């Protein structure tokens, strides 16, 4: 089966490289341009203050702040191998692993309890189809709870990760666990082992684990992060639940309308033409639309797909476009509140977790800036980092911001004044989690009548365009 899909995978990778190569050139050129500007700015007078776009620079190299740990670079001496093994249940499976030699791969897999059948270096055309496996909130919620439980039971960390490796049915995640075990056996810390997995684990989790290793309280951090990702998964499910109904109704309505336009309306058009009926403007318009769709259906579908594709491409690749669209969404009634409440909840909940586990405020704000995908909040966090570098308070950056509610701002001020910012952020997070649930429930109650009215209006127009000429024909017969 894997050999069948290899040609398609190779073509996919080639197309991906071609499409994203120009963008990478622009990114590197832009980064180089920024570095030149930074060097030139150092020659200016110290009285002139240069404010860099902090969050657009490479993580861990933010100017004016304490340097953070640089991103782990891949070991150039590692070679990628493809192996075939037999599991404990007798089932054969294969995968890939990076090590320094075949013997090292065999030894590692044998120690993991597998029966090694074959290990060979991967060829250039050997595409690894298990390159995904990025952990989502629901995966982390379960895995972190399990890992904490095993450690509390006295099981060593390496063996705890091994148990997670044996439990998972996801080949990509099994490979990640194997790499974690491999790094832990080499003497690396868990946070370093996670960081080497090419962003498979969230940056927040890696930073929290690193902090836990310094304080020696790993199980508490794992439990707290498990609760954090559990609440995130609940929020995600609420959003999906709120959007599922309208999307299903829209899709079904679209299919039904296309069927009516292609099958029902043309039948009446033929009848009216035979009777030489005097057609009103609404009927002429619907007939014209039906005729256009019947002759250009494929073109219309391709155009719709193209518009959607271009939108997503611009949204993910062009920052000004993404910022404009996010602003529009956040200023839309009801939808805007859902987005704002969710962003405030994520911001304050994450901020509280970082502060309560001893992470410095500047490092916490830096981490938050790299976690959010909302450009409006990124700009606020950007301003916060600049203000902190000047010695100003955090609350100054949130004062008067339309995207940040006033009561949340007042809680930040209270937390700063009382020295209990972490506790205040927890209270804000709990408050806006409740607000988010309430607004989603409100949205569910509003969507159904709105959808019914929309469908009734569309169907009513089509029926009206069909029925009105019937009365004219009836009058002519009379």
C-alpha cells in the first residue's frame, strides 16, 4: 500500500517546494533587511530610540530582553533508516528512525521490546508518510495525565514514555515517543527532547516542562498542563458544536438549490415558452440564473473553490490581509464576542499558568506572543514587550484597546497593584471561559431562526418566480 502512494507523495512534495520556494526567499530577504537596519540603527545617537518589531524576529533572539534558549539544530551526523519490526502482538509494522548507525537502530528497537526484522538506510525517494503526529490538545490532555500518573507511581521517566509509546495506535506519535526515549537515554532533559521534535509539542508545554525541571516539580506542572489542554479541547468542541449545524444546513441548502435550478426551473421554463406567457422580471431573473448555472456549473464550482483557496492562502501568508479579516470578524456582532472571549481566555489562562510556575514576566509575554495567531493581540503583546523594556507596567499596553475588555484590563491593574497578577489572571480566565460558553449557547439559539428565515426567503423567491406566471397563464385561458 505504501508503494502505491509513494509517487503521489513525491509529486506533492515537489509541488510544495515549488510553491513555497519564492516565499522563503522573500522571508530570508526580509530578515536580512531587518538585520541590516538593526546594525545601522546602532550607529545612531543613544538618544534616538529604535523600537523593533519584536514578535517578527526569530524566537529566542529578541533584542532588549534576557536571551532564551536557541532552537535545537538537527545533528548532521544522524542518518535516517527504515526498519521493519514485529510488535508484541505478532503484527508487523515499519517506520523510520534517525540514528548514527544501523547497529544503534537495532539496539534501540530491541531494547524497546520489538523484534527487529530489517533495518536499511532510506533512499532519497523513500518518503516518510508518518511525518505528522503533531500533538493536539486532546492528545496532550490524555498523555500528560498518564505521564504524571506513571511518574507519581515511581516509574522512571524513560520507562513512563516507553509505556506511552506502547499504548498509542498512531504511528507518527509512536515515532515521536521513540525519539523522546532515544534523547532521554542519551542524557537529555525532557524539555530538550521535546524541543528536538520539530514543533510537534507546543512551545508553551516545552517552556513549562523546562521550568518544572528547574524547580523539581514536574508532576504538578504536567497535571496543570493536562487541565489546561482539557479546557482548551472543551472550548474547541463548543466552537465546533456551534458551527456544525449552520454549515450542514448551508451545504444541504446549496445542493437543494442547485437541484431546483438545474431540474425544476427549466421544466417550468419550457412550459411557459409553449404557452407564450408574459413573464415578470423576477421569473426572467431566476430563469437567467438557472440557464447560467446549467451551462457553467463546473466553472462556477471551480471559481468558488479558487476563491476559497485564495482566501486561505492570503489569510495564512499575508499578515496585513489576516489582520484586516480578523478585525472584521472581531467587530461582527456575536461572532466578535466569541473570538474576543476566546482570545482573552487563552491569553489570561496561559499567562496565569506561566506566572504561577515561576516564569519571568518578560519571558511569559514573549511566549504568549509566539502562541497567539491573532494579529491584533500580537500587536498588543508587541507593545507590552516594548513597554516592559522601558520599565513600564503591563497594564499600560492594554489600556484603551478595543480588543481587550475593560474588566479584564482592570483585573490586570489590580493584580499588578496587589502583587497577585497570576491569581487575577486565573480569575479573568475563569470569567471569560463562562462568558464564552454563554455566548456560544446564545449563538446556537440565534442560528436556527436566522437559517430558517434565510432559507424561507430564498425558497420563497424561487417559488414566487414559478407561481406568478401560472396565474397569467390561467387568466389567458379564462
